[in-house]
């Protein structure tokens, strides 16, 4: 029960309690709304624009701060949302009367569709962070050029190229006795309510498993994919949601200004949005509004004469100082005061012993030992180098099989080809008789493959429990089942007392076990482990051997390792790879008596 509470608490975006996460944004909106009805009309008008740009910055922080992808093209979704709302409102306002709903509907649809199209090519093309930034920025340049040159008429609406679009109806809401256009104070309240709805929806989504998956993708996309999640799809969904929010902000802006122009797609505007996010605090979400309000107020104050005509210079200096001395933004400064000190990693010897017998309650005991995975004539070249040369091996549904060989023997290439990180040039990889040679890693995981890479890959910002829960949820998509499975795996790896500890505070060996535990939470049929004993102490290595030998009674275990003592303790069949090909197979004691193996593995010269 405590672990479940910890999961909900750590998945929350704010520091509020499990049931009160929505209180802070609601309280802020209520307070500002009360102020709005007593505010000067012009000030209410200005604050409305700051809130709108805060919402735009919020949409960027969602995909950048939470998803890890910097987009410089969010003004494309913003501007198109404004234009589409203008066209729809001019034509439909006389019929519908309620432009408020038109703004939310057309803004969201426009932003989501355009972001979805751009995001599809970015993420399914497996482009890196730099390419993503370049492409989104290029989309701004293309849209700015197109907006200036494009002139057309749609019904009663006319898009006039460089002249923009005029005559856009303001917000109107025929409800509770309200008719016709809203006053500036009422428009501020309406904008706040729309913003509140968007923020609460985003916060709620991030508190669901979706939010934990996105956090995993931001920290380590490869690890998250090896847990069975289609990283590309989740990135695309988040990008489309972010685009929808930017589109809503654009529609609200068009209703606020009653006029839109190609300047919405300007380079300066595109670069200003990330500044809002950085000033407020990247990844904080609330910081997006703080940044927009701070810069908006500062610009307004300096423009009123306080800056002596040097508004741009002073604003630039302030922004540079914030970036230099508050790299985590304004909210980051506040969090320094309440940040808890990290605990000291606990030595492995001080941890409770693992209960490997729990594995019998997790994995089914299949009496039949059969070939589960087979590679047939597997070949991979890198230029003129043959890294994997017609390797044909069989791995069983039970037992351990070890792969050894000198550096450059092709072990890692073969392992990565089996797991999908590298696509073979030719040959087959049969899992339960199905060729998976061309499938993606996450698809192989879903089919029953577990993968642990050489370096321990854990999500350092999440707790031990959250790491394991993310893995356990991958296949079942059942929260209750995931919770039960995590409790069992915590016993197996001996980290029950560290369940609520951030993974970054674990010792190296503990991170290795956590990584193995995440693989076990996938309930695989066969697992591949690349040097699982690397960097472990004698005590840690002994416990790892115990876990793997017990586990091999239920599933297949393939180990790539350099530590011969570790291999000997596993007491399993061993295959030696040399120059990408199978060189010899046998027990470790048999291979130690093989002069040819000693020659190639130990570098011993014949007849020396």
C-alpha cells in the first residue's frame, strides 16, 4: 500500500497531496478572476495576452520539459489556430453565436492535426534532438513565407497575405444571461477558465501511467523502448496534445486581438516562447506562466518610461542574469530551499537477503525444455568488417547459455542483433518459430524477450518502485497486477527497503539489480544480459549468480560476460565467438583445456 501511495505521489506534477493536486491552479484562477472584475479594463486586456502566451509556453514545456524534445515551431500551431479560428468565427459566429466554443474546438483540432503531421515525420523517422529542433524551426520559416504570400477568401473571411485578417469576432458566450461579446474583464475570466481546463487536463494525464512513460522516454528513450513501449507513438501523442494546446492559445489570441497577421510566425516570436519556459523553470509547467507573466509585466513596466528608452537592452540583461544564476528558472530558485538532501547509498552487505524462491510464484514451471529462440546464418557487416558471420545458435526455454570471446569477437553485435538494436544484413531470428529479424525492439519485448544492456540503465529521477512499476505495467496494462508483481520482484532483488529511494541514490550493484528486476517485471520467456556482473563486488556477484541460476529453472537466460569466474559459477554451456563466428562450444572447464580457445581468447601465441 505504501508503494502505491509513493507511485501516485511521485507521479504528481506539483507538490500537492494525492487528492489535492488540482487545488493550486484552481485557487490561482479564482483569485485572479476576482481581481479581474475589479481591474482596469486596459490592464485586464494586457493580462489576458500574458495568460495566452503563458498557455503557449505551457504547451512547449509539455513537449520540451516533460518529453525532452525542443520544438521551435510551436508558433506554427499557434498562428494556424489563430487563422483557422478567425475564418470559422467570421463565418459561423452569426449562426452559432458562441465563439468561445469555436475557439476551443477549432484551435485544438488545427493544432493537433498540424503537430501530428510534423511529429509523425520527426518521430517515425527516428530523428535526433538536433534534427527535431532544426525541422520545427524550419517549419516556422516556411509558414512565415507562406503567410505573407497567401491571399484567399473563404466565405465571408478574407486572408490578405501580408495584411493579415481583420474583423475577427471577440469571445462571446451565450450562457448565464451573457449575450454578445464579452467585456475585457469577462474575456480575461473566460481565458482563465479555458486555461485552467487545459492545465488540469494535462496534469491529470501526467499523473496517469502515460506521464510515467513520458518521464522514462525523456530520461532514456532506449531503456523505455526495451521495456516494451513504442517510444515513437508516445512522443507523437504528446506532440499532438502539445500542438492542440498551442492551437487553443492561438485561437484565444485571435479573439483577443480581433486581428491576425504573418507576424505570428515570426522568428522573434518563435524564439521568445522557449525563453518564457526557461525563465519560469523548464519542466515545471507552472513556470511557463510565470515566465510569460514576468517578461510581459517587465516589458510593460519598462515601456512605460522606467527603462529610459532602453527596454530591449534592460530586458536582455535581466534574461541573461536569470539564465546564468537561475538555470532552473524562477521556480527552481524556490525549490532549492525545500530540496531534500540525497541519502547515502547503502552497501550491499547491509541490505536484506533476496528471496529468489519468489520467482516460482511469478514464472510458470513448464516441464518441457524446447528451443525457444534460434538464429540461422545471422550476418552483419559494417563496411568491410564482418561483425557477425553466419552465426547459427539455439537457446532453450530453460537454462543458462553463456557467450564469451575476446574484444572484437562480435559478441555485442550478435546480442544487439538478437534484441533488435541492430538489423542483420541476412539470416533469421526465430522466436517461437516466428522470424523477428525485422521487428522493432519493443515488439520483441512484447513477444517475450527481456533485454539488459551492459551499462545499468535505470530511470534515475524515479524511485525504485516506479522503475519496476513502469516495467510491470508494460505488458499487462493492469495497475493491480503491476503492483503485485513489483512487490514480488522487490523481494527477489533485495531492494524492498529501498522501494521509495530515487534510483540515482543506489550503489552501482544495486542499480544493476534494479535493471535486472525491471527485466524480470516484463515476465519474459528469455532474457539477454550483457555483462551483468560488471562492476559488482563479490557479495553482489554471488547474489546475482543465485538469482540467475534460480531464474533459469523457469526461463531461458543468455549471458554475455568477460568475468570467467562469474561464468564458472553459473555452471552453464558456453559458446566462444571469434571474428564474428562460432569458434567452440562446451563447459567452461572444457574450454579452459582447449589450446585453440586459449590462443584466441588469451592472446597466447602458438608454439611460444
